[in-house]
């Protein structure tokens, strides 16, 4: 036993840096092996024919854009418009000093957020006309927009209310000190600033609505009214091939992806300007 | 000016811009104002000083009813603000208020900040409102910032715009709630200068502040509040230089 012993690292033990490198390499290797396995095992012929059949894909144009995509966008904007109006009304009711207004707003919001949208659409599209014995004004589309708008309003109410409450109370105090009434202060000072705050979550809401318009099918479309999903599905059934659904999916992405990117940009800008 | 008021009340009430009698204010169980008697004569500059929690900001905010008094009377320019039938919005147009946190409307340009209440509340034409606004921006030295948004201004500039905004309503008096407390030290001077100029021009002012130098130079009277009561009030020279009350002495020894 010598007084000065330096322990030399065992020859086959790796340094920390080497261990990290090895770990990273093994992750890459996993990726390569996984991809290779997928490429080898998959039957690309079948996949191509069932999902990426170019002939069938090209046959969906131009109608998939000029009719289906257009319809989807119109239904989205209609539902969003109604939802925004309802959401604002509900938000103000929830903030009201009058208790019954608050209770009604809460009941509405909980109800329509608790039900699946498809159920609500079915009720509005069939239940209501049957109960009252009339045809829903605007047909399927009218019922769909009303139903989806009712649901959207419930979700947006909370967002809008949060936006209103996020506006500093000092703004209202300043407005009132200048002699403005409570409602004038709300309209001219609070709401404009509240909306600036909630643009990112509202844009998110639009993206959700774009996807939810696909539920309109439960009410039943006429040919010219078909949205992206129903249009794709019907051709897919017709041709016994999934390619139209893939094309419809790509169309959905073409609409939603730019919007989600926009939301990310807006949120970044909001945080930067704080 | 109604002659009834001068007949059987003390002279101070007749020409008082602000007359507060026996004001009590509770926040829940906590009594924040314990029977305040306070007045500001027309053209007077009164500074209210005191430790935090003394109720000085609450007193100020009761004058334009941003806080609801629990009991007592507040008469502003002859109007009983505590009366249920009082048109508070109208009275508020006669009282300019400047806040510690500026509270400029962030979504509007500086000019629009100054004109929006003139147009919406006083029903002035856009042209007239803008003329008044530009004149007041000139007064506070910020006319070149008319089309800028508040976010682009420094703290001192924001507060000066806030003062210009209050002035644009042509109020009979101005209330200042710790106007410089939120400012970086080097920006305090420009705001105090504007306030000093206002005082020289004869504006009735009630200022809650920690700026003893300002109080000493500009105030006609200084009121020291502590724990919800008026402990002492006097001219600045007397109160700050020769405080009579022990509590006043203790407070001043900590801040001066």
C-alpha cells in the first residue's frame, strides 16, 4: 500500500463524454433501424393504390376546392360569427351583477360544453323541427350553423370573459373618472383591449370549428352542400378507395396549418410586447 | 353659486371646492376612514401625506366616488356627491384624476386618449376636442407625441399625458393619487414640474404624495393622516418644519 495511490480508470470504462456520444448514436441507430424496418415491411404497392391513387385523387378536383372546401369555410365562418355573438352575450351575462343572468349563462355554458357536438347538431337538425313541426330555416346548413354556433358560443364565452377580466381595472377607473358610464367604458375601453388579448385563443377556436363542421353530415347534405369530409367520404365509398379521404385530409390541413402557425406567431408577438 | 350655502354654514364650506364631513369608510370589518373632516378651498393646493394604510388614497378616491363612502358627506363644487340622486358621471367630468399607474388607454393613440372622453361625454366636436387636446399636450410638453401609442412612452411621459388627458375635460379641480410613486427617480422631476405649473396657474389640487419637497414648495396646506384619521394639518413650513404631534414627528423622521 503506497502512500500516494492514483487510481487509473479501468481501461474499458468510458468517459462521461464518450457515454453521452454513445447514447446519442444509439438513438439515431434506433431511428434508422425503425425507418428501415417500416420501409421493408410495408406493402407500398397496396398503400399507394388504396391511399394515394393519383387518378382518383385528380378526379376529386376541382369540386373538392370549389365546392367542398368552400362550403367548409362558409360553415366555419357562419358558426364562428354566431358563436362570437353568443359568447360575448354570455360573457357579459356571467359578469353581470344580476344573479339570474349569471345562473342562466352558467347553465347554458355547462350544458353545451358537456354534450358532444354531434348530439347537439342532431337535436337541432332533427329534434327541433320534429317537435315544432317545421322545417329548419336554411335546411341542413341553417341547422348546422345554429347548432355548432350554439356550442361554439359556450366555449368562447369563457375565453371572452377571461379576456375582459384580464383588462386592468385601472382602465375602467380612468374611464369612469373621465365621466364615462359603465357601459361606455366597457364598449370603448375594455372590449377593444379584451379582444386584442384573446385573438390567439379565438383563432384556435376557429381551427376547432373547421374540424367540427365535419359533423354536419349527421343532419344530411344535399349534393351542392357537401363539406370536405362528406365529399371525400362519398367519393371514397363510390370508388371503394381511401384516396379521396386523404385528399380531403390534406385540404383540411391546408386550411388549419396556416392558422395554427398564425396563432403561434400571435402568441409570440403578445409575449414580446409585454 | 347658491346663496343658501353661504347663509348658515362656516365660510370654508361656501367656497370649498371639496368639503368632506365625518367621512367613514369600511372595507368589510376594517375601518379605513374613521370620521374624516377635510376641505380644499378653490385654488388651494393641499398635499396629503402619511404612511401606507393611513387611508389617504381611500379619502382621495371617495371624493370622486371611485370608492363608496360608508357614511358622511362629501360636497364637491356645491354638489353632494354622497347623495343617492347625484349624477356621479356628470360630477366626475368636473374632477380630473391622475393615477399612480397612469391608466392610459393602450389601444388608443395619445391624441385619442385625450379626445375620447371629450367627444363621448362632453359631446364636443372632433375638431374642438383635438384643439383642446393639442393645447394640453403643448402644456405638458408632449405635442410631438400626439400620434404615438402609450406603450412607446416612458413612465414620465405617460404620466404627463395622463395629466393632459384629465385637463382636457376642463375640470374645476385635479386629484392626484401618488402620481410619481411608480416612476423611476429621474423621471419624477418632469411630472412634478407640470404639477407645479398647474398650481401656479391657480388649479385647485388635492395631491396624495410622498414627495415632501413638492409639498414644501407648492402646497398651501399639508395634511398628515395616520390610521384613518387626520392627525395634523398646517402650512408646509409649519407641519414639515415644526410638527406638533408625536406621530407626525415620527413619520417625518422616517421620510425626510
